């Protein structure tokens, strides 16, 4: 893993601290999350203490420190979706999967995220599972969809 | 198809030469790109993010399949969002010798039907939305003009003029429509000071929320000492429910680039950054492609158009945080630090990025610049109001019939926007409130509906323009819950630097949560909760007064404005433990209709709290004190006997 991170650095050749966030984005793009090793490697590269790197990475919503599930569920919780009841949907998913936003199911199948706004406000409420969008959806529909994913996986 | 005539030839004839006569080869190409008449049928698919969520990709693939299977020749073009998000996926078709027509909600199933009609040189009336006006061609009969639809008639599209019409990643098409001409004239024939004067005269104000005069900002930076200066374009809109910049970049990235080049020239800088949210994948892709096109055509880079002016645009992907409305926080983020605001003064225009003079402009502001220069200051100042000239783009969403992206002249009333453009309230609901300016904006109530949307009138009702989110709520929306939602968002977005904002927003959230929840213990009397409201007001004022940046100074606004307009709803939550919109789950009361209940016992078995009592074959009863309002009984009842009151 460390070699991979170093490869990213040699390829990108950061010129200074202003490139730190871009490098973190590349690392997340490769690993799907920011592994602990990356914090240490970057600490050496940028001559900053690991705590500083961690403090910067945790400040931004984009960075994750655990990997995603096989199906990553993004529930839009923008204002429009909220008015259309996105919290009910989120609660249903939490209940079905027994996880909270930012967590992953034990079998690694599903991970959940409450997104600030997906940007399809005319189709609210919107839920995205990997690359599939469920628009004008309801808690009931999402419950069935989750069951479908489960069934497909068991076969 | 671009092989016949390279872009730099277009640059030479369209941008550098002042003669109206074009060589035949160029003129033919320009004519073809303007698509006033076409030789082959052209099919345009609206492929902005909203279109793609609605299924534009599948529609596009289906059209491709149809063309291949039926051996039909047609040009297939992906365009940006035309603003009618409610009618997505949109497909436009232009037949030779006929004006372009628009079809709405084209799912893959409808493709065959529509294309069958198209290749029979007719149209499919069922899904038609309208036709575009074309002065040189005979119109279709019985199809309304798009620009006469209420959705468009009340708009004035300047910045969004070409969004959804042009191919966003064709520099040639943009130039054929008169693009980059304003930029060429600026850097070849005008002084930077002259351009700044022009923009000051136009009265253009920052569209990111602050409303500062753009030309003045440029002046300060241009006059500041130092060789190195920076221009930062803020395209990282982070308001939930706002997608103006994204749609603009997806639909017409060249307009933004043209604005950036002009602004950079006016300030005297060669280094520009575009800060754009990393989740805007499509916008980033199109902007990147457009920048590459410009580089190839010689419009970006060293000594552009032989003017001696150098310019470089760098894309920076934002990692997501709401505090970017505050320019100093954005600058810190660009430097690779935590996005925490800096004290002002010194202002960024004097000491910004890497301590050099920096201008931060919103994407919409910059996109206005080429249009102003192209059509003239006099034309521009006639639009809008005297103190707020021009237009404003809004992302219209919520409980309305036609949510979408609109551009209206400043001074348009809320009523006009909601009744005429948005097509009224959804399902005949009644208007309750509208939230303008995102989470840190304020809500307006029925009595403000005739207020005009411009900087001054909004300030008059203690509201702000913000960046352009406009969400409409109806009677089924609980204002206390909405205030809690915004406070939750703002509390998470607070960077943590100033204690009043960091701790204050958290306390405000806690008070709002205790109002929307059922008290866990009996010590929490209504009077205590009412005291909470008084504290909300006091706390809100302290946060406003003592926070460093715009986020903190405006954070209490949504709560205070909701409290101002809907105080009785807050009181109802506290004293009657009742949510009139039935949104606050804890406060819902379920009842069983004794007439309809058959006594099947299923609700009693499913109730997790044991709040339902009764015997088989006799009507059941819900014990109100035990009920938590989870709604399971409502969901499981097969006889519709459980109801909300």
C-alpha cells in the first residue's frame, strides 16, 4: 500500500502544501478512502506532523477513513429533498440495515451516506445506490430495493 | 467533423478580423454551427446532471440504438440543462427546413414513437413541449413557441441564454454564436482600467451573496501593490438546493472561461483558479474539455491573440464544506489548509492567496461580464432595478409544479416567480413559506409574496439574496422542523474557529430538537421549553454579533426569521405538543376509527410500545401517553382504520 501511495506522489509531484488536498483526493480516488498509512507518508512528504494532515483531511466532507460497502447508498438530504421527506427514507434505511450514516454493514454489503445535495432538486427525494438513481422515491420503495439487492446477492 | 477547418482559423476570422465579410469556407462553417437550417436531422439530448438523474443516459443510448437499427443518418448532440428540470429528460429535434422542437419526459420507451414520427417528417404531438422561434423558417403549425410558455415568458435569460441550446464542449459553436468576441476586443483594444470602469458603470454586483460591486473589487486588487495577483472563481456552491453554477458550467463552460479571461486582464493577473466541488463530476469534465479546447485554439496560455497577455487557468477540486461563501476560508483551503476564515481587514483584494492581492468572484458574476461587454452597459442597466441591474439565476425547488433553473430580471416579485414561472403550488397546495439564500438565508411568508427580488427590497424585509437557492414550502411543511434542519446543517458546517458560532449553533440546535421531540422526562415543562425560545432569540443575536465570518453572522437567520413569521407554530409545538403539518414524528398522534376497525389485532401485535389495547373482533384503542408516533400501526392496518389527527 505504501508503494502505491508513493507512486501517486511521484506521479503528481506536489509543489507544496497547496497541493495537499489534491493529493488526498487522488489517494481517495485510488483506495476509495484515506488509509492510515497515507497520513504518515504524506506527513513525511509535506514535512507536517501527522496530526496536521489528519486535521485537514477530517475538516472536509469528501474524505472517508473507512472503505465503502459493495453498495454505497447516498441519501440526498438537501432542502428540497428534506421537504419531501428524505429523513423518513434515511430512517427506514437505518432501520433496515441497522447502520447510521458514515457506517458500513458488518457483511460489507452496504454503506450509508447522507449527502448535503445531489443536485436533482426537481426529482426529490433522490437516493443513489452506486450509479443507479431512485427519484421521487419513498421509504417503501427503498425498502423493496434493498431487499432486491439482498436477494440478488444471495443467489 | 472538426477536421475541415481548425479552430484557430475560426479565431483568426471571427475574433481578430473586423471585416464583416467572411471567406466562403468560414461562412459555411459558421452557418452550419449556428444551425439556423440543417441538412441532416439534429437530435439534442439534455444531459445536465438533472437530465442524467432523470434518465437522459438511457434515452441517449436508446436513440443511438434506434439510429443504428434503422440505418438513419442524424446528428446526435448532448447539450446542457435548459432549465426545465421538471420536464427532463428533454429531447429536441430539428429537421431540415423546420424549426427545432422540444419533447418532454422522453423515457427510452417513448424514443421509437418519437423518432418514427421524426423520420416521417412530422412530430409526435403527445409529448411535445414547444418549438423554437426561427425567423428564416416557416414554423410548425399548432405547436406553441417555447419562449411563449409561462415558464419562459417571465424570465430574462442572459447568462443562461445558450445553456441547453449549444453543444457545451464545442469552442467553434460558441464562437459561431459570437463567443469570445468580447474577450478579443477587450484584450486587444481596451485598457484594463477602461474595462474596470465599464463594469463599475454597469453596476454588476457579486452574485455569490454579498452583492459587492464587482468593478470596485477589481479596482482595489488592481491598485494593490505587488507583481503577482490572483483571480479565484468560486464555483463551489455548497448550499443544499442550489445548482446554478453547476448547470451554467455544464451548459456553457466557455462563457465562464471568457469571463475569467476578461476579469484577469482587468485585474492584471495571469494566474486564475477555478474552485469547483469535486462531486460536480460532469461540470468538471466539461470545464476541463473546454479549457483544453481554448488552449488548442490559442485563447489560453502564453501571449494570447498576440496581445502580449498571458493567462493560465487551474482547476482546483473542492473537498466539500459550506464555509466557502466566505472568501478568506476558500483562500485558506486553496493553500492546503483547513478552510477557516481569516480576520478582515486585510481584505483578500489587498492580501489574499499566498498573501498576494486576490479577487474572488462567483461563477455567475464572471459569466455576466462577457454579456455586458458584448451588448453594452446601456443595454445592461435597463434590465433589473436601478441599484441592482441585471438578472439573477435561481435554483427553484420544493412544492411547486415546475422546479428548475430560472433567470429573472432583478425586481421580479416572489409571486410572479411562484405563480407564473413555477406554475403554482404542487397538487393545489397552498403557499406557506419560501426559503431564499440557502440554509443561512431567511424564510419569507405569505405577506412578503409581493416583495421584489433585488438586493435593496430583500434587505427591507431582513432577507438576503444569497447565492440563488429558492425553496418553496407548502402547508405540509413544518417550519420548526425546517429551522431545525437548517440549524443541523449549519452546526455541522461551522468551522469551529469562533466559540459563539461553534457552541452557539449547537445550543440552538439542541433547543430546536427539544421542541420537536417528545420530552423524555416530565421535568421538562412547557415553560422551560418556552424559555428555550426566548434563549433562541438571545443566542441568535449574540452569534450574529460576535462571529468572525459570514457563516456565523447569518447562521441564526433561518431560525430567527421562522420564529418571526411562524411564532404560533413554535408555540403550538411547545404548549399543545402538536405539529400541524404532522412532520415532527414524536408529536404525531394516531387514532383508531372505531367504525372501520375490525379488531384484527395486527396493530396491537406490531406496536413496539404496547400502546394499543383491545380484544379480538372489537375496535382497538391507542393510549396516547404511550404512543411514540412511529406510525407502524398506520402502515400495517389493512382497513385504513388508523388515522392521524
